[in-house]
């Protein structure tokens, strides 16, 4: 995790308007974007439930006793909405989320939200308003256009400020890739939507991207090139997509739990829905074989390591 001192300083390597503050988090928790204005301060994304105390501390350090006027979600996955309930409880502020995410939240659809199906969690919360693609909202004294960005999450939005050409991209674009995308056998819409989203983002000609994870960056063209290359590779090989999804999810669980017992990993993969379904569709091997495959691939990249009987995050996680 990024150090607390760095988080409290909100130091980023690109020049942003003074009212735009970014709390750079880690791969378990999404970044938080604080848009400050005398008319009311707005926070975009609330990070993971495990890190809710730190999220609240960051907000309090930035605002002091000043209230938070609104919490906005780019999309509704555990690492972006996990702090919603805690922030609502502390600040009593309205929560705004993408219109296309509303039904999944109303129903608390734990598969669509990638919660129980992937062994993730988030405290349930109530939202107060929705934001539709094409809406413009003024936050931090700046006008932000909401743009549909399906792919990683079919209901996701990104927010673009034309004046400064700043893109708050959520998990639609990172400096090196984007959030997991389901293979066509699971969701045939996801990869085509990802390509269309990247094409839309390229047309914006953004100057700065504030991603959901990682530092804000200005070499947007290079990031898009990498994202298009990844998309082409995924389009050519569903098995590659499936392996990527399971490895990312396993690392995410390790970042949350800090360790998993190696002896219990096959039973875990047999029990959790996404691993069980992907194995039946793509790998067709025993849970023990799948466990060894995933761990071996992750070890080679330094993302995980074995410590005695435990699997723990590596330096590359």
C-alpha cells in the first residue's frame, strides 16, 4: 500500500487545478478524487471497506470540520464503493451513482456487483441520485461530463472536464491497462464494449487522466496504445482472458486477507463461483491442478510468494 504520509500529502506527478485533489491509494482500494468548492466538496469513489478508516481519515485531514456535500461512484465494485456506507454514516451526504448501476444496487445483485461470486464484499448502502451518460455536473467549480464507459463494468461512467481536459477514468483506463474484462463466454458484450470505450476515450484527447488505480498521468496516448494492444490480445484468446481474470481476483483476495493457506486453496477454488465456473468452461482440471497453475504463474511475475504453508502477496502485487 502507498504510504500514509504520501496519501495525506496527496502528492501527484502531474499538474492539476488546485481544487482537484487525488488520494492515491493501492490495488485493493481505488483512488479518491476530492473536488473542492465553496458550494460543496465532492468525493469520487470511496475505496475498499477494509480501508474505510483510512478513507475517513484522508477526508477529515483534507476538510477538517467542513462537510462533504456529495459522494459519487464511477461504478459499483467493492474497491470503489466499499467505503460508501462509512462515508454516508459520517457525513450524511447524498450518494450519486451511474444510472445503469441502480438496479444492481437496489437488488444487491452480488454476481453483477462482483461480490459473493468473486468472494468480495461491501457494506450495503442506499443511494440518493443517479447520473446518466450525457449529464453534466459542476463539482469543484468545474463542469464534468458523464460518459458511458462499459467493459470492465457495463454500467460504468467516466467524468471529463473539457476546460482542463482532465479525465477521471475509474477502471476504464489506467496507465498500464484497465480493470478485468470478462471473456466472451461469460459476457459477450464486455470485450466489444471495452474497445468502443477506448475509442471514445481516444477521441477526447485528454491531457491528464486520473485513473481508479495508480498515479495520475499525462502520457495518455501511450496508455491508450497499451490498452488497445491488451484488448487485441484478449480478443484473440479467451483462455488468456480467463487466466488474467482469475489471477487478478486471487491477488485481490490476498491483498484483502493478507494470506491464504496453500493446503486450503483447492477447496477455496472449488467453492467460489467464479473459479468454479471458469474451471468448468476453460481449464477442465481438478481444483488442485488449477491452484498450482495459478500460483505458479503468479510466482513467476513476483505477484505472490510462498511462506511456509501460506500464500502471500509478493512485491509485484
